[in-house]
């Protein structure tokens, strides 16, 4: 496959600095196309306001030609006097574009299939019909002085020669950019880079990345496209979208900033608030292990990581929790140690010696294994209050007998863990 495109690649001068990257968030369009997700109009307006507060460049607000509440929502968002651009999605049909213009948006996306499999089996038309339709819709839109993005649906499976003709037709008709859609999420970052660089170098038009996550590479492919020169990226909050979803706004922004050194100028500290609202509106809860905004991202149980983070958070954190609206927490579980236990108890105003902490930690570990989870903070306090007297008695008895109380407690803990394992 790579050999087929090598002839299109033109050398970019060494040291070229990529231009600014703009986010066109499509949570309200492609995100709502997630199977089973419907946003109420009130929720759409709130999401649009939150996206604007975060600082996205453009919002893809919906599909006006659907009419009814959908058209009303797009018009209402366009009338909100947001700082961002408001774009509406259309087929390459003049009446669709007119419906968007009726809403007062300042940008339109004109979408058309670019792959032969779509042209033949979905549209049942010819390549020539595709190009003519794109040209007519773009010319109509530009005659009405709006920004135009032409979406090449299924571009990742399109014949490269035809994709270049598609992009060139869009440019010559007046389009401002082409959206490269990896509709089935089949690309890897290497092929993505080659395809995007080819389109930019040969056609000379701004490119927007629209990547899907079917193979878990949506964010990586979006970044690969940016490295190849793409200057716009479609995202959704929490990675919502059809099938496995789209590139997640929060993941892309933080990866660009902290891995690639490219800040998008967004209010990333509002990411968790935005993600929580979209999660509730879409009825798709945020998994605790979700990258960037998941609750577990700054939660520590393992003692060596916990103590290292207490000493210097950068030991295990690339960015601080407040950068995305989260907080750092420590929990007591199977892998916890005395230092974490002392910290947690001190937060509740409970004092404990080092030896007491060591013995109580062994008991906490046993309880965690029995429960198959970490202890809640209130459970830890309850455990302290219930066990501290016997811990102190154990320490006193071990001291009187000349034993090492901590070693004895550790032996008891190991025995208790073995009993739990036998019972399970």
C-alpha cells in the first residue's frame, strides 16, 4: 500500500513549523449519532455553551435538513452569540445547504462519499456525479458567504487518484477545507500520515481529520494527520460516536499539549465538568479508567507510587490533576503501606505511631483482599476505631516478649490472606 503513494509525496523543507490546529467538535452531530443517544434541545444548548467556554474553534451543531427540533436547536445555537464558529452538516444537496443557511450558521459541512464501495453500493452513482454534486453544493454555499468544509466520507478507502480529484474539485469550487474521514477507523498512524501529506502537498488545501476508534487509534491517527499538516480536527467529548466512537476532545488536546508540545489554548481545567455533563446527557457514564478525565487517573493505592507522589507528584504525573478538573486521592487496599495509612488518618485528625500504622496496615490489607476492593475512607476510620485498641495490645505483648511486633503482624497478615484464598 505504501508504495502506491510514494510517488505523490513531496519533500517538505526540514524544520517546517506546523501551523495552528483548530478543534471542530462534533459531539452534537456525530456524538449524538451514537446508537441510543439523544440530546434534548436544552442539553444541546448547554453542551454548546460548555464547549465554547472550553475554547473550541468550531462546533458542528447538527443537521438542519432533518427539520423540526433538530433545525430549531441548530438555529438556537447559532443565535447564542458564542465566541466559536457554528457549523451545520449537509449532504451535497443545495436544499440541505439552504436549510443550514436558514439557521444563521457561519459555516457548513458538505458531505459526500469518496470511496468506490460507497459510490457504487450506497449512492448507486458514478464518480462524475459525485464531483458534480460537490461542485454545485460548494458554489451555492460560497455564493452565500459561509465557510465551507467538504467532507470526504470513507476517504481512507478511496482510490488516491480519485481522492485527489475530489479534493481538487472542492478547492476549485471555493471550499475552504476538506475533511478526511476515516469512517471505519481502519487506518494506522503511518498510513494516515502518508495519505494526509499527499492530499496537502498535491492539492494545496487545508485538511481536517475525522477519525474513528474502531481499532483504538482515533487519537493517534488524528495526531498523525496533524504531523502531516492537517490544521483542523473533528473531536467528540468522551469519544462519543458511532460504533467505537471518535477521537476524544480531552485526549487529543492533552496529548498534543503534553506529548507533542502543542497547546491548543483550551481551558483544559474544565474538561471534567464538560465530560460529566455529556456523560449524563448521553447516559454513557465515564469509566473510572477513562484516559484524561477518568476518576482513577490520579488515585494511588500501590505504596511505592503513593509515597513517591507524596514526595514529588511529577514522579508519576505528566500533568497535575487540576489541569483537567480532577483531584489527587490515595486509597487503602491490598498494595498500600503505612505511610499512606498515616496520611489518610491524619486527614481525619487521627494520630497513629509508625509501629501502630505498620500493624494496622497489615489488617487493612487483609480486609481489602476479603472485600476484593480498596476501603472507603469511612471504612478505614471504622477499622481504625475498631482495631486500634487491639493493635496497641498486640504491640505491648510483642514488646514484652521481645518479638518484633511489625514482623509478627506481617506473619499474621500472610496467614490471613492464605485463609481468604483457601476459602475463595
